[in-house]
């Protein structure tokens, strides 16, 4: 069952990602370019889709989203997505090295902090400012909550009943 991907849910998810651009824009303080917002939205959307659906679904979703970007070329979106992914991994590795591996809560906190730092760095903001990270966390949490609620709704939909 894990090998099958419902194409209708994949299409619905890829078409509805654009509605979260204003929510993702609210994560950043000040004016941020549309390219940064779109690349951050694609990253967050696909990471949450991987948690909710599966890695296969998230990879297909990312492939669909990268093919049809709104504010940049597909190659530029691929490059920005890859840069965000590498920065998250680098920040997470550095965070784990400083605190050591203690509990799953600390691991999750380190991961969330590394995602926020990578997004701030991509936006051209200071990623080492602790106050900015704390301020960004609440808006980040709200964006994640909205995207997650939407993706859970897509997962629970029964398209056969809707026809």
C-alpha cells in the first residue's frame, strides 16, 4: 500500500500550494522577495507532505512543484531548494555537535531551529540572532500548523464520495 500514490491527491496538493505563500511570507520580518517565499514554501510543504503521506508522495509533489514555479525558473527553484536543504543539514549537524545527542525533544528542537536559521539565511537575514529566531518561531509554528491542517485534510478526503 505504501508504494501507491493517489494521483488525485497529488494533483490537489500541488495545485493548492500557492495558497500558502502569504502564510510563509508572514514568517519573515520585513520585505522578502517572492523567490525566497516560494522556495521556502516548497521546502516546508514537501517536508510536511513527507511526514503526513510518504517519502514517495513528497518526492512526486516536489517534482510537480518544481516544474511549475510562479516567480522563477524551474532550475532556480531546484537550486534554492537544494541550498535550503544543505543549510538545514549543516545547521542541524552543528547544533547536534554543540549540545550532544540527549533526548528526542532536543533533537526536534535542533531540527526546527536549523530550519528557521536556513530560511532566515536564504532571506538574507541574520541567522545567528537568537532574538530573531525566537521571534520567528511563533510565526513559523502558525504557518506549519496551517499547512499541516490542509495536508491532513487532503489525506482524509475520499474522492470516490465526492464524485
